[in-house]
């Protein structure tokens, strides 16, 4: 079984490797320019003619073929690479050689300006396989409130992507995982990206941080509800719903006053209220936003199973759900704010699982929102936009529909009629016009959802 290169004793050398790759254009934007911008960069999968373009893209193309596409190349095919870069990759263990060929020991994928190493697709690591940046990683990153803090915790760090993101605005980051292999990858990635303010500890859930508190906590635990216990990163012996509940309930005791936590969770969403269950996990002393949606069990089983035995696995998962009376599975996040109050804020909102824009500022506004009064001054936030769709008839252009949307955040949008459009237009920071109870409640809703704020 291939082991990830150890960062021990070669932090400086790995940092130089990372610098060399970025200088050659091995970044998200550099690869997009060299290979075309057809879909996201994911190790082992290429779209359209990216592979053909890589063969004509010089040094960055060679790097893509080795580190992104997992090809095995001859030394002659590696000639476009500067010799020092090739030597550094070999010396670091990121590349291995044999029989006149060169091959990557890991998948190494750019994520914005970061380089993230993980197990290659098809790795023989078995249950301990450490995947790279996946859709839940993007979701967790988007739902994290990014404000400067002294200390942050990445609970269940995996390949370390969240710890890398946190290290940009936290003085110190603690990254924990039950898997030794995951911690090796996380430390490797910290070295490749010069992130020396991250420390790594092994332990299950909160074992490694007993008695400690943090200004920010994030966690992508193995929350999948399934009949399997095949992969450490995906499956928990506690069960996917239970581990999510345990992390949410335990997070309150590890937050500083005013601190935030974002935890990805899954749950049985078969009831009339699909978000009821995670609301019951909120720890005392915390405000909470419960964000998510429900999938039917067929869709859920199909999303988590791939490979030649997919059909039988999907059927087995469906039988598992049906045997437990589960018709829908919920996915989403619980976002907490530590605040001692006699009246904690607990709100739940249905969102899709394709959030691809930073939502931290919207979430912060939602936590800070208070009830609007007629004496308040309210204004739309800078990322709010009104969009019209019109059609042309004999009398000229006629507005068919109009909606208010946010360019950042959770993808909320609200349909407007003439009355509400006029009300929205009046939200410019001046005193509110004389409003009836219904109109004031509408403005209050806009503030609570982050479309507007009290000046």
C-alpha cells in the first residue's frame, strides 16, 4: 500500500516543491487556462479534450498528466519540466520512479491557490483511503463564518483542506482525526502550502482537545447513513446520524463566547418537518441555524454508490432504509454561535446541497438580525439584486416576473409583485415609510434572511 510522503524533516523541501509547482502554473487558474475550463478539477477525472490539451501544454501539461490524471510517463515525456522541479518531486516522494518511468504516489489537485494531496483514485488503502476535495468539502467551506479568531479547530480533518482554509485567518489551527493516514496527508498539505500555524493531533471526536475552547470549529464527520462500514472517512461505527448529533452536542462545550461552529450532518428526515431532528441536537448556550434538505432514499443510495457493483449496492441500501422505516434522508449543516441567553435563536431553513458561494457573511447577518421596528432604518445589502424577466407585446415590454436575489450566500430568491417591489426599492437606509403590520413583517423577513440589514 502506497504511503503518503512524510512531512517530518522535509517541511522546507516540500514548501519549495509547492512553490515550484505554482510558479509553473500548476494552480486552478493556470490549469483552467492550459486545459480548458470544462468543469471542476478532480483528480483522476478529465472532461472533454483536457487530456489531449495536456500533451501540448508544456511543463504544466506534464504536471497535470502526472499529478491530476495519474498517468505513468517516461523520463523523456517529462523533459518539459525543469530538471530541478523533477528532482524535487522525486526526492520528496510525491513522484516515484521505476523501469524508466515516473508516476505520482498521490493525487495532487490545485484548489484556488492551494495544493491538496490525497490518495489517488483506485488506491489500495482500503478502509483508510483519504479522498481529496469533494462536494461536501466545498459545502463546508462555503458555510463557514470567516472572521479572525485566535484559535480554530478542524475536527476530522481528512486531507486537511478545511485546516488550510482556516489557517488564513486564524492565529492557530488544531486539526484532529482518528486516522493516522489522514493526519499524514494533512501535514503534507500544510508543508506544501507553508501553513506552519497548524498542529495535528490524533483522536476520536473531541478526545484530543479535552478542556480546550476555540473561536471557530468546523467538522465534516463520517455522517453517511448506510448499511456499510467500509471507509473511515465516510462511515462511522456510531452510525451517520449519531456521530453528527454527538459532534453538534459536543461543540457547545468547545466554543469561546461568541464563537461559531459549522458541522455537516445527515439524519432521518422522514417526518412532516424534514429539519426537526437536527434541531433537537442544539447544545445549551448556543444560537443555531439548521440548514438542509431531504432526499428520497433512492436518490441518496445512487449518489453514494459507484463502480461495477453499483446496482446491487443501491438495492441493498434501499432495503436497509426501508427496513428502518426511513423514506427520506436529510443532508445539510448546523451552524452554531456561542451565546448565553434566556431566549436562544434556533431557526431552520431549507437549502439545496449545491451551495457554491461563500455564505459566511449572510450567516453572520442572520445571527445578528433582530426584529425590525417602524423606527428603524433598513437598507438592502450590497449583494442583493432585483432581476426582471420581460416579454414584448403590442403595447411594448411587459414585466412577466420579478425577483430579489443574493449574489452571495445561500441562493435565496424571493418573487416580487408590484407592491413588494416598491417596498424593496424604499429600503435605502432612510427612515421607513409608514408601514402596515404585513409590510413591516415582510421587511423583517428580508432582514432575517440576510437580504437587508438595519443601519
